[in-house]
C-alpha cells in the first residue's frame, strides 16, 4: 500500500537531528522519531513505522539527499548504507547477467 507522505523541513532542522545510528551487533537502524515528526506529520510517521519499512527508508534517504544538497552535511551511517545497497544491486545485476 502506498501513501503520499508530505515532508516539510522547518528552518534550523538538520539531518543530524535524527541521530541516525546502526547497531554493530544486529545491523538495525535507529533514529529519533521526535526529530522525524518535525518534518513529517506524526500520523504519517506512525503509518511508516507500522506499515512500510521500505518507504520509511526512502523518506530518510530523500531527507538525506536534501541535507547534502542544501547544507553539504554528510552522515557516515547513511553513506555506509548507501554503499551497501549499491553493492547489493551490483551483485544482483552480475548474477542476473551470468
């Protein structure tokens, strides 16, 4: 199920406010829900958290893209995740071509 999620970034908000981190033991990602609710309607955040993890990740990546574009702020956790996703896509493409 898809849902339009409206994002509105208030003045002074930074991607680092999300306090994004990744567990070394499990690989799970955690972040400040309160900070996300500053840019995404709390009802939409609740829907994302309970119904669509992939779409939640997409929202986080889009917020990150905006942060890098507008503020030049990079996040090591996100950069690592993006690299892993690229590697996975490359591996899938290579397996499909073989």
